[in-house]
C-alpha cells in the first residue's frame, strides 16, 4: 500500500520475496542464469545478482529502465527476446502479463528461453483484483472509462494506464486453464502473491479467486 510513497522499500521487499520463492523451488540462485523480462528499472535483477545469479534485464521501455540501468540491461520486447532457446535457468516476469495484449504469446516466449528443468516465474495483477485498475483502482469495478475520468478529475493529470492499450483484463481462472493446457510446463505453485495466509488455497476457489487472489503467482517448471 505504500508503493507510491516509498517505492525503494516496497520493491526491495518484493524482490527478496521473489528470490526466496525461486530458491525454495529451485535451490540457490548463485551461478544460475536468470532473465528478468519487463523488469522496469531492475529491482529484481539487482536482488538476483546480489545472491550470485548471472541476471539480465530485458525491458522494452527506455523510460522504465531509467538513467542508470546497469550492466546486463537490454532494450527488448518480451514477445521476441534476443535469446536462444533454453538459455536461461530461470525466466522471470513480475507484473508484466496484465500489460501485454497477448499474454499467451508472452508466456510462450518465457517458456522458450527456459531450459528443460528450469523455472518460470510469472505474476500479475488480475482484473477483478481490488488493485486491478492500478492507479484508478478500485473504481475499475464501475468501468475503466469512468475510473480513468475520475482519476483525472481528482488528480488533475491523465492516468498512466489505459485499458486495451497498456493494461489488459487478465483473469485467474482463464490463466490457470491456459497454463494447465500446456504440455511443456508443470505447475509447481499457483498462489496469491501477497496473501499472508491461505495463499495456495485462494486461487482454487472459483469466482471468489478473481477478487481475493489480488495478484496471482505461478511458478512453473519447464518439461523436457
Ligand atoms: C508494472 S511494470 C513491472 C515492472 C517490474 N517487473 C516490477 O514488478 O516492478 C510493467 C512492465 O512491463 C513492461 N512491458 C510492457 N510490455 C512489455 C512487453 N511486451 N515485453 C516486456 N515487457 C513489457 C513495461 O515496460 C513495464 O516495465
């Protein structure tokens, strides 16, 4: 909830949590090749490196990368990564899926660059989450146009996100069905990313999961 006022603490905490999750399922990050796709300014990449990983940041928006992206940062789109098949031990995307028009293609590209046996970390804020409308949440429940207009009225500036342009309605149930239908990945974890308890149970409850999951975290293993 303090992301806007104190992004540094917020993203450090999230990056530590993501690295802990990856290590819980795949062992120490030290020595692993990790690709952080849509990594923004690189909070997560920095944490992976601090743990000894060989981490690279792929981000299509130069403004998001910022002025000091650091070594290993590449201006690249997640739909078409400049990477060979199976070159990464871990492919990672945090809160990117809801920002791409074609999440299935984005996910396929994550799978392609991950070696058999490697891990794929995907998390996204689903549309019916209380935070689904991002800066205009929770008014998105009344419709995106209305919520955006309200944001502009209240703040005097246009909202960053536009539904159908840089924010898309992605759902928990549909995403789980899509991932389960694939024969090239196995689901190791499907959980609410931020829930303090019942994190694994929440995404199993039809309908209710679309609201209370808040942010779905999937950890997948690439099959041979
Ligand atoms: C909400 S930010 C998330 C940044 C970071 N991963 C995090 O969790 O803090 C969404 C990011 O997705 C990136 N993005 C949007 N479309 C993308 C695409 N096609 N491929 C890769 N990244 C994309 C945006 O530029 C932005 O940096």
